[in-house]
C-alpha cells in the first residue's frame, strides 16, 4: 500500500500523476496547509499546480511506518522558487480502505518561512514576529 505512494514521491512529475487512480480511492480526502481536495481529479489539479509554481520538485529522505490501516511517510521536498533553492521537511499521514487505496491523505509541513517567508513584505513581518516570540537560550554563566 505505502510502496505505491512512495514510488509516486520518488518519481514525482507529470507522468507519475497519471497513476493517481490506482493509488487513491474515488472519495479520497486530501488536506495540507494550503489546499483541500475531495477526489482524485481535484487532487491531481493540486499536485499539477505544484509542478507549475515550483521548479525542479523532488522528494528525498523518504521513510515510512505503517500498518494495514494507516501510514506515516516522512519526506524532504526540494524545489526552486524564483530561481532560489528551498527545502521543506514534511510528513504525510495516509489512511487506507479495505482494497488498499488511500482514502485520506493529510500532509503536515510548515508553510510559514519556506513558502510565505519568501515574499518581501510578508517575509519581513514574519521575521519580526519570530524574533518577538522566540525564547532566548538560558544564560548559564
């Protein structure tokens, strides 16, 4: 079950997205920090848009833990945005139906600095907020 998903990540691109129907249930629920999808066709649009907005998308450092009902897949996504290289660490939580297809796919990753922080005004504001709310290390002297 998890192997098909991992193969999709390792070969992420327009061609690999053609196999979504064999991996996902017809009524899959998909959610990540930016998008929500409700079926394979909607999910495909979301994943294709990722390829349009970001360049050179590739997934690395893929590890998983799973049983017959649920899987957690850890990954690192590398990409270029505005000709600058970035990476995001994330986790996909997958739930499977009795046929082994994914019925729920939820991605967890931090959208703040790797994505929103790249915009000039928003990034500056976020850096100020981070500085204001961060906890300084203790002075042990």
